[in-house]
C-alpha cells in the first residue's frame, strides 16, 4: 500500500517540495487513544453544531433573498433556532403508522445517520499541529482509499432513505423512495467519474495527500470536473433543484412523510451532514483543502497548522452558501429530466473530459509542461457543456411514439427497449414488434 | 494499517449510539395520545387506499438503467487504481484505458440508441 | 459499493421471469389535503409507476350552498355572499350581482361609479394574478417568487384597503354604484402602487419565465387543445393560452371597457408555459388599463358615485343573465325574480368549475410532477369550484 502511495511525488513534477506541515497517510495511525477519542468527539460535535448553524443560516439567507427577516427570536440573531427546532421535535409525539414494516421503519433513520457522520472522518480540516506534545494532523484519520470510503458512505446513506420510504407502508413515501433510488443510480457514476482527473494529478486516493498535492495549484482548475462534481453532489444530497425524493409540492414530504419526532430529526440531520460532507469533499479535492487562499499561502504561518482550520471552515461555508443559494433560486426538475441530465450529459461529459486530462497528463509526464494549455481547453469544454445543458429544447417531449432523437420507438410490449414483456403488461399487437421476429 | 481504521470504528460507535439513542428516546420524550386516524397512512386526509406495499408489486420502470449503473460502477472501480498509478504506466496506461472506456462507451451508445435510457 | 443498491430494489421490482407476480396499478389520492391543490380539491389518480393512467377530479368538499343562500337574502345582502366563492376576485364577483340587479331595475349608474368600478376590477385582477404567479412556481419547488408576489400584493392591497376597508372581501359595490366616493389623493396612491408592481414584473420575467428548469417543466406539458377548451367551456387565461381569443371585456363590453382599448393576451401553445405567460402578460395589460381608468377618473367632473335607492329593493319580475370577465374566466349570474325582496333563483356560473373539468382529459399520460405543473397552471380557487 505504501509503495502505491509513494509514487505520488513522481506524478507531480511541478509540485513544491512537501512542507513539513503536510500530512501523508503514514502520518496517521500513531495517535494515542485519548487523542483519537478527542478528535472523534470533536468531529461529531462539529457536525452537529454545523447542522444547527446551517438550519439557521439557510432560513436566514433564504429569508433575505425573499425580502423577509427569517427567524430572529431565539437567541442573538435567532441563532438558537436550530436547537429550538431539535428540542421541539424531541417533544413531539412519535407516530408509527399501522401499516409500517416496523423493524425496517426503525432502522432506516439510523442507517441514514451513521454513514453521514463516518464520511467526515477522513476529511483533513487542518495541517499538522502539536497537541499536548503530540504531533498530529487535524484529521481523524486517513486511509489509502479515503475517497473511496467517502463515496461508500455517501451511497450507503441512501439506503436509509429508500428503506424508510419503503417501510412506511404508504404511497407518498414509496414514490419518494423510488425517486431516491433513481437519483443514486443517475448521479453516483458521474460523481465518482468527476474525481478521477484529480487522482491523475495527485496520484493518490488519500485525502491528506490530495490536499498536499494542491500546495501550489488548487485542482479547481480542472473546471469541468468541478462543475460535474458539484451538480452531482447536489443530486446526491437531495437538495434543490434535485430535491425530488422530498418534493413537498408533489409528494407532500416524500420519503419522510410518515416519520415524526426524533426519527424525522435524524433524517433531517443526515441530510444536512451529507450536504456538509459533499461540501467538505469539494473543498478538499478541488479548493485546496485547508490551504490558505491565493497569495496568503506564501506566508508559512498562515498556511499551516491551526490556521488551516480557519481556511477550511471558510471554504466549507462558501460552498454551503452555494447550496442555500440554489434553494432560494431554482424550481425542481422532473425526475426523468434529471435522470436524462445525469445519464446523457454528465456521464459522457465526464468520460470525455477524463480522457482529455489523461492525454494531457501523459504528455506532461512524458515531457512538455502543458498545464497552461489545459486551462483554456477546460474553459472551452465547460462553455460547451453549459451550452449543451441549457440549450432550449425545441423538441416537444415525446408523447407521440417518437424516440429521443426522432426515431420511432421499437415497441415490444409497451416498452421502448426490447425487454421481455413484464407480467401483467399488455402486449399491443398493433405495435408490430419488428425486432422480436429477429429474436 | 489497522490503526488507521481504529478512529473510524470509534466514530461509528459514537454515531450509532447517538442514532440508536435518538430513535429509542423518541418513544419516551414525546406525549402519547392514541388515535386510530393518526396511525393511518397519510393520504391527504382521507381513508387510505390499500397499498401495493407487501401485498402487491409496484413497477419500477428504470430497472434497466439500474443494471447499466452496475456496469458503470464497475468501470469506476477499474478507473480508480489506474488513475493512482497513472504516471507509472505512462503512455501504455492511456492506450489501455482509451480502449477500455471506448468499449464501455460502445455499449452505452447502443443502449442509448435503442431507447434503453428512457424512463417512465 | 453501490452494487447492492440495486439488490434492494429488486424487492420492489417485478423481475423478469417472475411469471406469477403482477404489478398493481396504484391508486393515489391527491387531496383533499395536498399542497398542490391549494384547497380541498381531490383528484383520484391511478398510477402506473409515476405515470398517470386515470385521473378523476372529485369536488364538493367545500360546497357551501351559495346559490341556495342567495334565495334567502335580499339583494343588498347577496353582495356579501357573492364575493366569497372566489376569494381572490371578490370585487369582480360583487360586480356581476350588482350589474344584474341594476339591469333588472333599469338603473342608470353614474359615470364616476362606472370608471371607478373598472379601475377596481382591474386592480382586483392584478391581485388575483399575482397570487398565482407566486403560487405556481412554488408548487414546482421555486420558493422565492411567491414572496415577491406577496410584497406587490401588499402594495395593491393597501390601496384597496384604504378605499373599502377590506383586504380580501371588499364589499365596495352597492346596487347602483359604489359605497363611497374615492378618498382625496387616492388616485395618486393608485398610480404609485401601479408603478411599484410594474417595477417588479421584470423580476418575474428573469426569475421564472426565463428559467430553464421552469421551461423544461412546463413547455409541452399539459397541452390543452382549443377544441377541448370549447367543449368544456373553459375560459379566462386558461382558454386564451390555448388560442381561444375570447375576452368579454372586448367582445361584449360592460362597465367602461367599451371606451377602453382592451389588450387581449393570447398564446397558441396551450401548455403550462403558455398559461403562465398569459397570466404574466395580463398583469402588465391590466396595470395599463388601471392607469388609464385612474386618469379618466381625474378628468371626470365631480358627481355622484351611487344612486339613492328605496329601503327595500325589489327587482321586477323577470330574468336576466350577466356575465363578466373575472380574473379566472367567465363568471355569470342568472337571476330570476318574481318581484320579491329576494331572488327566486340566482344561478352562479363560475370559471374554476368549468376550467377544472378538463383535468380528466389533461392528466392521463402525464407524470406525477407534471400533474403539479398542470394543477398550478389551471388557476383555480376551490371555493369557486364548489360554490
């Protein structure tokens, strides 16, 4: 494993020598038990606090966008609103629907919450510091496969939503759960693909080493990757405009319609922590992690140790503000539209971009420094991407048997794709199955 | 290496204790006033229609896409180690990956053309 | 890692080869308590996945027996009842009854009253449309526009409140005119309010009309053919969005509309987007009309704003039908009198009732999210349906 990691400096010819404050995977695993416990508790408290803060911040910021004041009664500036909401929910009656599949109904919020907390364990929030004489990095732990671990956690959390919606024994939650599953299969792929160019540059899956690799250049210069990652991240966290599993205008509450009291609060908590996590991942992988921004990074004091915590939090909050901004601005997509966005735009785009970056990297590794050429290429690519995605569709949505690109659909049964007829599905003999004769 | 995973285990225990504790506590902290209408499934304020859950089956129209998803997920599993060792592999790695992605892409394009990416 | 995500789905999926298992169509009730029906409309949907197979609007949860109540109230009291069925167009509702009784009595309404009524009717129209311009995007997940709409509604409502004392149910019409003359300086405040709403309209343009997601959700969704409009008797913005160029203000002018150049906003697409556009453009058109009316009111010589009536108003024996172009469509009153203090029959024809009938045609074949877009674009008030 170490052998794999140690190749990373090779892959970064333009990278500055790793500063003393940068951590690598080998930095971890030496903490005494009290330090582990301290870090774990700190991360836990940080996540709970940031959720309480986010609930308040979202309501205040959206309120400002809507020319309102927002909550301002609980504590200074209404800062206690999140806590007050939590306590209120705890004191609410717990209603368990008679039709619910009880064990699954109870487990679902737990399944949604635990992975949300776990993913944050591998996020580096600062440089190497000394705590009571112990030199350690401001990061709970790091793994050689840290990014994979984050992805695993985020996709595991979806089980909570799907199971919760399914176990409620009610229509609206069931529809919400199905949409959530559809969302995962549409966005996981592009989310994961968008990260590959970063590994090409960093030569590592370890978060601390990816941050170290951004000592001079933030990976945000891989603009298409960043854009695809952010779009997918919004889809991944069920936030507007991709908040289809909840879609209060359609599905009332979606998957959590039948949840009340603290079980509902857990879903709520999980959503906000997930939002924090994907923002933290964006910060770590694209925005230089805990490194100081721009010229400030030339000052060694500002670019190391505890100061990293400040930069990290600031960047995190900036990304989170983007999420709130989206919520205040955009309507919601229809679920076939966002699946189309995921499958027909983001996935091919990220694959093509990945090959482009790989080709460029090969040239760099072989000989020439082409990084500067990559920036214009990236910008052109992103412009094309935006152009394609926002191109006003002149096509009428196909309701008339026309396929996606004007081809008549091949009808087998009532389905467009040649699959066996589903049980209970009527086969229409008039829709002549010209493909079926071949099969 | 085992040490590296230790903190995650600790965090898991903490988060699990918190989640299980909350779910359990919900039964004690709130009031309990039973009403048959409360435990009914929510259906906009009227008697719920019997639902497919458990008794019948509900069509999931996008299951083809879900299968395609597995293909791509596995592709990603191959891409990650390749990306990490990329600089070692050099030009050879690039060609290999172009061939691999190209192959997957052909299948993808085929499914797209045949309308497999259309959902209800 | 996610491979198993599909595995969990298979519980719900009818797998290929599971020969004896059949998928059931799911029955889903939208309403009576559902955010998309803003009120107590109920739609029983039969779903195949998220595709709507059958849709049946079920109405009557809010039936208040308005027509029966009309028969037990004298003509002045009826105004109070009549402005309640469509609570977003209270002034226009009162107007129809007042005009019907005036016609039966053969009353000549003073010119100032006619122009003031026209002005108030147009302001009422803007108030109504602003409500839907805010609520429609809200149903599709855009939470901000409704606050912009309400800010502007507040400006207009201040003007309406100043003159009538009411914010929703104005009760400013009287048989033969209006309750009181306009307060001093009121017309200037009307002009200010109109200007304020005008300034806000570009925000709606940029925030909603030009929004790609909004367009993707509404273009080509819920296309209502002109024939269907005619067959079901739909009217108002819903009909005009389908290319049915019909507006009573121009085609059978009442009040002062004959002297005004009424711009009739139409679209030909008949989809949800067209309905939204009609509504938005109609706000601008109505603001223009209101401004003209305010100017005319200033120029008119001083005079009475109502007619002195006897203590007991008895419409002579006979019948009449008055219809007005209410914000939501044609609103008609069929008045039958036998010369008593109360009408023998007062039949109410409301816009929403007819407009909502097309849902049974529009919804099948749509997805559940489309249903929300369609419901939002049908611009109905449940009280107006159930009466």
